[in-house]
C-alpha cells in the first residue's frame, strides 16, 4: 500500500498503520426480477432446461415437485441486459449458447435448436447434437460434453471484493466488438488496481539471450505480478520503455517461440500459415513443457495489455483457450483428409466392414506407432453399437489427447494472467483478431491514418508522395519490415491503423516527421511514438535506397528522444 508520512513524523520514527477495511460487495437478493415459466412437456423433475429472460439465456432446473406443462417461478438476482441477443455458435443449423445456470450462478453451454436437421443416419444425428469442451483432469486435459463445463460468472478478488458482477459481465459479452475490447481492458486495469501495488515491474533482458532471459524472468513471477505494468529494458541499450520496447519484446519473443526450429509447432493441413502443437515436441525439445507454459503466459499477457503476437494458431486452439465448444467439424481444420475419411465412416451401413478397432495409427518422426484410444483398445472391434464411442474417442485424441501435456501447460500459463470469468467475453475469432492484429496490411487505411509533422505539412509534399510510392512498390515482407521499424511490430490493431497505441496507452497514429538532411542521413524511428523521422531527400531514388537500408540493416536498439 501507499502511505503518506504524517506531518509530525521524522525519519527513524515507528508508525502504526491500520489499513481500512474494504466491504465486500454482496448481491442484493431483494433486487432483480422474478419470472414464471412453463416447464417443457418433455422435461422431468431434476432435469435442466434453457430459456431467455430479459435478453439473458439462463439454465433452470425443474423442481422435484414439478413436471412438464406446469408453471414454475424463479428469481434472477439482477436486472437483465439492455442489449438483447444471445452469444451463439452456429454449427450448420443448430447452435450452442452460453447460458447462466441460476442454481449455481455459473456460465454453462446449452444446445439451442431452431429447426430439425435432416441426417442420413442415427450416427450423424447423434454426433451433430454433441459438442465438447476442454476440461482439466488428473491426467491433463480431456474433452467433456459442453453442457457439463461450468465457468465463473463474476470476477472476485482473493479478499472477496467483487470487481465485475455477473450482470456486468453479461453486458460486456453482448457489446459490439470494439466496445467489448475497451471494456475488457477497463476490467484489466481494475484488476491491476486491486492487486499488487507499485508503479511498475522492470524486466531486464539481454538481447543476445532473449529467450533464455525472458523465460527465467517471466516464469519467476507469480500471477499477481503477471498483471502488473511491465517495463522492458534491454541490457546495454539506452532505451527508455514508454511502450515501444515492450511492444518490440512481444514481437521478438513470439517470433522465437513460434519458430519451427524450437520443435514446438507444425503447420496444419488446411492452412500452412496456421500452426498446431507438434505431438512429438517432447522428443525434439526436452524442455518443451516449460516452453509451452511460458508461451501461455506470453499470450495471456499480450491479451491483458493489448499487445500483439506473431503466431497464427489453428482455430481449435483459440477455442481451447476460451473453453469454447468443439465439434467433429473442427477435425477438418487440423487434417482435411482425415476428416473426410471420418465422414465416410459415418455414412457406412455396417462399420464392421472397415475392420477397425479402438486404436489409431500415428507417425512419430517417421516411424508408425499404434496408440490405444481406450485401455486395451486393440482388442475392441468397432461395431455399429459402439461407433459413436469410437468417434468420440478419436475426436478427443486428435484435438487434445495427442498434445495433452503441452496443451495443459499452455492453458495453465494463459490462465495465470486471464481469470476464467474473463474468457467468457470473446469468441475464438475475436481472440485471434485481438492477439494477432489484422492479417493483411491495408495500405489505403495506413495512408488515411498517417499524420505529418516537422518539415512535412501533408501528403502533397514531394518527399511524402515519394515515400508512399516506394511503399506501394514494396512486397508484403518489406511493408511488414517498415511497420516493424516504425512501430516495433509488424501487426496492426484490431481496427486498423486508426487505433495505433502510443506510449501512454492512448491513440498515437503513424507519423512521418520531416527532418533536415544535414542532421540525419538515414531515416530513424521512435517506436514508442509510432514515428519515423524522414530526411528531406532530393530524389525518390535516394529516399528508396536509404529507407531500404534503414529497415533491413539498422540495429533495433532505441535512441533517447
């Protein structure tokens, strides 16, 4: 805590300090709303069913003395959201919605069916109705039915202080994307104010030992320190971190961690740009679990602070981070060929002709191995009676089982920073957009959101016109290098260049600052302020040459401004 020295005290005196008591925010059971609802005809006593109350999807348990067709009354301990609508996953024509279980005040997934789907057989019908969520178990991570997973619906400190109520969290979930991001970071600031007191946490890194020093420093921090304000210092450099050095650190450390040479990742079959965990990472890197725990913390901190990471992961991984339901269609993102064979198996009249058992064949560094999907799976034949169990075992193995320990460590690291209640705010597509920025650089957006200062008055200046002509001629790699040179990262925020952040966390647009040629031969950058100092060159060719050298050859150290 911060203490003010009393006016009558002197150095060396002992003071008695009594911290003020903080009252716990408790929900007012007298407030809220009461509802009456007709129990569906097919619901039995003790079973749960989902309804919408004041725009909030809630899960209610049928009382033991009630049955289908009767009216029951329940109490919602807060007023509903002003925004109507339900966060909903679309899978073909049905969907899964995040609901609030009234009995335990926890978030829970529920299946919402608008109309009856048409399926060629009972196997497809059964699997179409099912979705699964990753769940921590004594053996690591496994998939369980989505409706069984419960998540906190409010954010409470260890002292019992409520930072975000259930109604506030639901309100944020239904906000437009930009407002949702702003509200999320507002909550993160509130967590910081309620946690460890202090101005900031300085992390010292040797640039030549970036990965080793970063891992040692970050893995020593406790969860509360992970939420503090960080200042990155590269040892031996005169840089002052006003935001740019931390931004550069996230760029550099994520490049290291997502580098294929670490043995942690492999490309997925659907999109060679997306990465998935390498099942044999333990054979390629003996410290792989420590790396994954560290990477989980890096990604959590990036989300917490509004920074970017470079690696684009396969879609199912973002779902695992958020506890979002997965289905059999997610296999297609990992391996389209394997998914096609699974669909063909579903359509067989008699699966015994496929001569399968409860095993799966894996290629481990060039060698083929047989893995049991259940104990003694090699002795259990797949039949029409157990085909659903077989396919569920395949899904569990392909999505989590083969990378069980690696995924567990990444999730632990991520949740060291992001409380589970806050994982309910975003969907998996939004998470990728926030963590990685826009995948493509929109040059028109870049130009429209650029400011000019110094000896440049605007886009009509000769040097400015030459600059943008040169940028237009660059390939995508050079454009990314230029952006990295000026801002410290090659990524773009979720809404483009209009919301580039500066040293104070506020908007600081990309700026081209004109300087005299006598004082600066090459362009220089101030990444903390998203500014490039561009000398007054006498020709486009000279500008192009010097800019190319600056973005490809100059050291990434920071100068003092």
